[in-house]
């Protein structure tokens, strides 16, 4: 038993009360996990960052459902998941039941497990995968690694409107690979108003640093009513841009100082928690941007406390075999986001493989003309978080 791979795309959650556990409880854990991984990922020094905390949570939650004892506990604790695997399953099952792409917000989720012929996944784990995660199961010949990777990657592309490509590297597959688990979700939301279409996109200055200034394509709303908040402690402004349909928003966090992002990032826990935004008339300028990112999650997770899962002490015996037979070899995530005058299109994939009229006069301004943080949330659960230090479009 050498290799079990899991890939997951981000998901979106609606509020719901589940046997004493609410989605808001899950959202609070999600906020803490977002802050933790964001602080680790920015240490690489990349100009632009995009991560899907929920994608990683769901991938590892599925792995945790087949884990035991300290291996399972480390995953739950580090990811701020519910205190028990049963609570996690209950939340996941409920939210997947209500993930439907209806109305004006485009949502699509799908799960699939590719299994090597005669690989002995335990029946209880199969039941969890099919009944909780709604996964389809299909046999595949991993010995033809390029062919198998092409098959899986084609499926992922189809589920994500071709935004996530080449998720699975053929080199991670072999005749010894027992299974690959894939969870896919695609998101597309349009702004609730057409404010950004009232005025043309123009070239405006963006201060990458105090001395490094570039011209970038920038959209302007000409002033509109949005939820807005100024935090004196963080020395930053918060702006919430709503999407049509379900309760979904993009939140922008702009430091007051041109070179204030680094200091702001040291307080990530405060950034991603709930804030009391109030409606104001705000003059908004926002650069159009696209970000594609790939993150090696293994070292991030180890620093957060997930260690046994990557060692010979791993116990995934609820999936197959005995303690030590299946060990996580790597965790990789790919993400994509496109922000323009119509709205936002975003996708993410996490792959875990086992070693086994006249505008009103504005009262506020939000001119994102220097590095800023952003995150997208639905019902207060953060799907994506990132920063823009160098807009690209």
C-alpha cells in the first residue's frame, strides 16, 4: 500500500443547526485555520497569494474520517475542526446536501474516488465516502500513470469549468497506488449591482511600494452604498462587496499606509474574524486582477501540528490495512481567481496523496492603490483568502 491520493476543490456553506453544532461554529474554526495558514504561506514572500482554506479542510477531513487516535486528533486540532470525527461528518453531510447551484450564484460540487482493482478499502470507509461525501467510485489502472492522471485531470477540469488543470502529477501514481479521491467545486458570482459598469476601466497608479509605482487597469464605482469599516487597531479599512444570490461577499482589507501590509499580516487572526461593517457611501477603486497559485501544504500543515500523518506513526487503518500502512506523502493545492467588473470566478483544488442616477457624493473612499488583502466568504465561512501586491490581468 504505497499511495492514496485525495484532491478537493473548495466548498461553500450555508447556516444550519446540526445536533447542537451550528455552521457558525464551523465558520469560527474556519476563520482561525484561515489565519494560521495565511501566516505560514506568506513566509515564502510571493507578491500575490491565493489559498482555499476550506478546500484543505475538506480534503483532510475526508482523510481524518479514516484515521484513528492521535493521527485523527492532530488533524482535527490543527484544522480547528469539530472535536469529534462524527461531528465533522455530520456537518459535512449536511452542507453537501445544500450545495446546489441554483439562482444567481453558480455553485457546482462533485466527488469521485478512483480505486485500483481489488484494493481492499474498508466497507465502513466506503460508506462514509458515498453517504457523507457523496463520492462516486470507479476502478482505474494506476500502472499506466500518465493515462490515469489524464483521466483524473480531465474530470477535474470539467467540474471546474477548465480553471484547474493538471491537478495530479503522473509521477505520484504507480501500480502501487491504491486510490485517488477527488472533490471538485466551482464558484462564480456576479456583483449585486452594476456600479462597476457605470464608468470605464482606466489606467491608475498602484503603489507596489512607496517608490515602485505602476499603471494598472482599475475599475471604479463612482460611489455606491456598501458595508464599510475602519479599524483603528489594525490601521486598515474593510470593504464588503456582495454577490447576487446567496449570502456571499468579497471582503477587501486595505492598510492605511502604502507599505502597511506586512504589519497588518502579523495580526491575521484579527483580520479574518467577524467585524461590524456598516453601510456607507463609498467611492471604490479596485484593480482588475487574476491570481493563479500552487501551494505545497505539507510543510504548512506540519508547522500547524499535523505530524503523525506524515510519519510512520500514521494510523489511517480505518481506510485500509493497519497502523503505519498508509502515510501521507504530500499535500498540494492549486487555486484560481479572476476579479473583474462583472464579479468573481474562482476555483481551487487540493491533492493529498498517501505514501500508501448621478452618483451620490461619497462620504468614504476605498482606493486599492497599494497592496491589500482579500477574502471571499459565504455565510461567514471563508472560501478563499489572499493578497495582491502586484496586480496582473
